C-alpha cells in the first residue's frame, strides 16, 4: 500500500488551489494524500470543504511579521511533506525565503531573480521586445501631462490596456479613443501604471511549463475562449475561464519556451518552478506573450482530466519518485477536447462536437 503524503495547499479561498487539490486527490493515482488547507480569510470556502481537505488553518498574510512563525508551526504540527504555494504574493514570499536560506519543507518555488522580473509586465515586455515575442507596447504613467500625444504617437487605436503588475485581467480594457483612456484611468484609481499594447484579435492561449533543477520536464497548452462572470468586467476578461480548449500546438509551445529561455538567461536564474505563459495571437495568428504567471492557474484540474496531470507531476518530482520519467514531454490531447467551468460547479470535459446545437 502506498504511503500517504501530507500536502499543504495555501490560498484555498481561490479556485486554483482547490483545482490543484482535486487534480491530485480525485484525478491522480500516485499516492494517497492528506491535504492541509490554509487561507488568510475565515470565509474562504476551501477551509470548510472537509471532503477535500483533512484539516484547515487561518494564517497571517504572507507579507506580515507573524507569517513564518505560523507556517512553520503548521508544517511541524502536521508533519508536512510538501507545500504547494499558489497565491502570487505568497509565491513571492517563499521565493525570498528560498533565496536567503532554506525552505521549511519541500516546495517547488521559482527563483526570486526570475519572479521579480517576470511578475512586472513592463520589465517582461522590455526584455522580450527585441525577440518579436511580445506585442508592441508602452508603459503609461497616468500623471504624464502629455498622455494623449505620448500614447497616440506610440500606438494605433484600438489598443489594449492593463495594469503593469498583477494578474487576472486587472485593469484590462480595449481602448478605442483617448476619451476611453481617460474614463478608464479615472475608474481604476488604484492603478498608477498601466501597460498599453497593440490589440491582438486572435486566440487567447496558455502554455504550462514545469521546470525542475535546471531542466524543462513537462508542458501543455490550452486556449481560453470565454470567462466566468464575463459580463461584470468591461473587458469581458475576469481571469477565470468558463469555456476552453485543450490543444496541441507546437507553435504556441515554441513561443512560450523561447520567452522563458530569454527570461532565465536575463536573470541568471535556474530553470526551476511552475509557470503559465499567457499568449494572444495577432492578426496573422502569430502568438505573442502577454504575461508569465509563476504558478498554476484555475483550470489546472481540467488539464489533469485530459491526461496532463501537471499537479501530480509536481508532487512526484518533489517526492523523488524513482519511476518518474525525467525526459521532457509535451502533453498531447485527444483532438477536440474542451472544458466547461462555472462558479460552484465541477468542470466538465467533453468533445466540442458534442456541444448542443440550436434547433
């Protein structure tokens, strides 16, 4: 009988940690798991999902002075074998700890030098600009007195605007005129720096990249088509996919890999950690990198259901599974596979040809 692993999963109020948990506990088959959940909010739903998580804790914010005391206590008390750190700010905190010493338990944490550069869209775009891998972009300081002249001399309408930092479509909007820009900036008063990019009309893509100790181990690609609660966002993008496709696309993988190689070379960081490279196609269907996430994203369970269980791959690597094939593998899916997701519902994986037709 396989040994049960004690796995700590943080940020369970969000969909990504719960998706990861289901990928290993319900879809995976490597070992039996005892899952320990944490979150900073007492109303985080994952804390109370007792069928999925065996025990739950509320912890301080990762930016607070009591964070490590609390986490180390939990890790010791629950005899944690592996920690899965998924909220972006928490990944940043663990990457800083990793750079200054050792982690309190096994965890797949990207190097701090890589995290610091990849999470800033301005730095990322500048680093990749000469490669042709990113859309034409400019950084926008909303306090610029010559904002109209600056933006209109740099980009044609329409263009896409979003926050220069953060993820989940923060501050995203399609700008059709300078009036649009003024209104959007006034609405988003908490954002001081935006990045504006040429509008890309093609597919919205994601490429998962799993690195371990200097080597690319696994990868898989998907297309985001529609978003959960899209109507509440002016851009139609909420960062949480409701309808997507699992795809086989060597061009998307090649662009993502090239971008990651450039960023690792630039930072001098070891190729280590899990990353999601977001891309959007231009009018010629050439994929352009729009951001790099240093973590899994919410539909990671759908990859697992389609045969690409990158979550369990992560566990097997950290557990030193001797049967795990360390040769690189780009996952290939059955043609025509799609996934459907919604709030408070389990994902559905099906063939696109089986979607119901009007009439």
